[in-house]
C-alpha cells in the first residue's frame, strides 16, 4: 500500500456508536483532513475498494462519500482514474447553509446545560485544535 494511502487510512476512522451514517463520518473525516492540511490539493486518494477494505465497510458507502465530496467541490473523481483532492474550499454556498450544523451543535450544547461562556470556550478550543493539527505536518 502506498504511504499516503496508509496515512489516509490511519487518520480516517468510523465509529459504529456514532449517530451519523457511515458515509457522513467518512465525508466529515476527509473534510477534516483537508482542513488540517493533511490532504492537499492534487493528492490522490485510495480507491473506493481500498478504503472500504481498510475501514471494513461496504464499498457503496465509500462511493457515496466520495460522490458527496465531489458534489461539494473537494474531490475530482474520474471513473477508472480514482479520486484527487481538487480544492481546500467548498463550492460556493450560502452562509445560512454553512451555519446550520453550527446552530445544531450550539443547540445541543445549550440543551446539555452549558453556559454561553463554556460554549464560547469549547468553540475556541476546537478551532485552535483544528488549526494546530494542520500545522503539525
């Protein structure tokens, strides 16, 4: 297995206890790797079959994830040639659409009894964590 592919499989995981569908966990994982700089523009990703084998999931799950990433502008997929990271930025989307998941997460934190100050600290810490992981290449 190619070194980059080994790193990809090492950083990309799925959790059976996670409430998100497996394909969404994979989409989110790839986006995180791109955001952190672990996957750069032009980087070839392992085949659908290889990722499915490495993660122990159905290859259709990986195909759906790759297709969603392609639709969002993160991957360029050519049948037979594989998937390549095409951009570090998502296709142009309305800010409202970008804020929906954040609102959901903030609502969950409020419902869990967190104060505004605690929520702000958590958001700041997570942002710093994402930025720091990108610098540790």
